[in-house]
C-alpha cells in the first residue's frame, strides 16, 4: 500500500517537474505558483547557493501520513524525492543558458559575423584588384603579341610578294626566251619547208623531163621499128 502511494506521489512529482521545466523553458519562472496549486510551500536551496527550487514538501508529507506512513518515513521519502527532483531540475537548468548569456553569445556571433564579412569583403576587394591587374597585364601581353603577329604577317606577306614578283619576272623572261626560241624554230622550219618545196619542184621537173625523154625515145624506137617492118 505504501509502495502504491509512493509511486502515485512520484508520478505527480514528475508531472509537476515537467510543468516547471516547461515554464522555465518559456523564460517565466514567476508563473510556477500559478501553474500548480500549492497551499504550503517550503524552500530547498542547493549547497552551491546558485539556484533555488520550490517544492510542496509539507503537502507531500501530509498525504503520505494520511496513507498510514509514519511521519519520519514520510519526511525521509519527501526529502529523497525533493533531492531527486531538485537534482533533475538543476541538470535541466544547466542544459540551458540564460537570456543574458544568449544575448552575449548573439553579440559575439554578430561580431564574428561582422568580422567575417569584413574579411570576406577585404579578400574580395584584394582578389578583384589582383584580377584587374592580371587582366590589364594579359591585355597588354595580348596587344603586344598582336602587334608582333601583325609585324610578322606583314613581313611574311612582303617577302612572299617580293618572291612572287621575282618568280613572275623569271617566268616572264622564260616565256620570252621560249617565244624567241619558238619563233627561231618556226623560221627555220619555214626555210626548210621552202627548201624542200624547191627540191620537190626541181625533182618534179627532172621527172617530167625524164618521162618526156623516155616517151620520145620510145616513140623514136617504135617509129624505127615500124619503118623497118614493111621493107621486108
């Protein structure tokens, strides 16, 4: 029976501790008395003196005595439960920070963020200036390379144009020489053709002459033969 009463009281104390912890999380500890109806409240202070937690120990002792538990045991049980509850609340309270500490942490974080932003901005400006200098240097190098390429191209173009003009003059001279040689060969061929024609004409005249002489000789022989035949 006493164990059942003790278990019920522990459940109630756990419920009350959860209510107190939720109120502490909201940052309004003064509303604990309004959340739980305590008629007689005793104060228990930790040995370090930093925090104080309020527990209705008298009502708990009275309830335990009403269930038949002796007064000494009821007070011991209440003291143990109060100690456990206060230790639990102390551990819960230590896991959270105060509003002032939160504001201090926020100020430190804002200061760190501002420093980080300033460092980032300074780094960006530095890198941007370096990039501008590198860009100007690259632009200067590109203009220099472009000028050198233009000079080399003009030089190569002028050399090629000179070589082309020289080659054109050489080809023109060769064509003129070939034309002169062709004209000389043509004249020589014409002379030889005329000489061959003259020789052909002379040979033709000699052949005609030979044929006429042959025909005259044959005619004379024939006439002589004809004259000789009737005389027999």
